[in-house]
C-alpha cells in the first residue's frame, strides 16, 4: 500500500508540470 502511495507521489511531482500544462492547453 505504501509503495503505491510513494509511486503516486513521485509521479505527481514529475508529471505535475506536464499535467498542468495539458490542463492549461486545450486539446485541438
């Protein structure tokens, strides 16, 4: 269980910028 949480945290930290960018940029 903890491993999954750690992985999620790492993914969020690394993909936060990309995810935010995608959220800001509308898909055309």
